């Protein structure tokens, strides 16, 4: 990101509020889940709501954090327990400017079985050919299932690696992007691809998954400005913010 003006920063934070509402409208997040954005003026800082359900997040809920999840001027506003999840992904992925953590129900079966989540239609290409599966048991044994410490967040960030998303065993998923529209796009189509994959596999017989080449070429095309803008405008309207 280039150095932003005050107006550009406020526009970005408005988009962050709207992203919360979009992901709620699309049933990617519900009463839980969260979305963050890197500060365009200082890449060692990011913005995330206080602990609220995404559908009711407002501009006043947004808090700026450093990459160890320390808040600035939080006052009475209590952060999400998993704020550190966002912090540590931003710390190791300079290409990422938006992080989404969700528990979309169609995705959850792929976190509790050995069935891999794979792109089955062209829009699903954005989830990538390889989707890592992170299991907190491997390093931490029995936990409260939250990514609420730096060691756990660093472990998840390492598992995510260079990928667009990762599954969290028995928990949910994280999705990332170079922008808010891109991260929302990946999150929404991760959910929709999971629904379609489940339906296709339930029919029995061989499923015609996308090839690695189709995933790479289609995913790169869908991340360009035109399709991302078209999708973002559509989702903004569906969330009730058309004309802003």
C-alpha cells in the first residue's frame, strides 16, 4: 500500500466495516468470526473491530493494533481473543493486507474428515490447489480451540505459508488477500466451493475437479481489478450499502 491520506484511510476503514456486514450477509461469519485490514500508513499496524459480532460492527468499534496484537487507545473496548491470529499473519506475509477468520458451516466438514477441499468450479479456483490443514493438537495438545497466543498464531501462520487460505482442524478457516475485496472474495467462494464439492461428491462417481493449470490461470484472472470490483459492488449491494 502507498501512503494514504486521511480521506483514503477513512474510506478503507469504511470498507472494513462493510466487509464485516458482507461476510455476515453471505453466511461466512455469524455471531463469531472477524476481518482485519493492514494500516496503509504503517505496515506494522492493522485495524480490527473490538469483540463484536460482525453484523453489528461500526466505525467506532475499530481499533489499531501492532503485530504482537497490542491495541492502541482501546479504552473500554475489549479486543477479540483471537486478535493475535491476524497480527502474526500480517507479520510474516507482507503481501497480505486483509485477513478473515470464519467458521462457515459448509467448510467445517473438511476440517473434521480426511476429505481434502479442492476447487470444483471456476470461481473456487481462488482457494488454490493446496489448502493446508492446521491442527492445534500437533503442537499444543488439548486447548480451548482458540488462536489466542503468539505461539499458536505463529504456528498457524507458518502452516498457511504462501497460500490463500488454510483450514483449522475442528474449528474453521483463515483466508487472506492483498485487499479487502480479495479476501472477502476468497472467503465467500471457499464457502460456495465447499457446498458444491459436497453436493458433487454426494452424487457418487468421479468428480471433475479443476486441474492445477486451470486453478492457477483462473485464480490469477479472478484476482484482477475488474472481477474483484464487480463482485465487491454486488456484495456491497446485497449487504444493503448500494450507492455508497
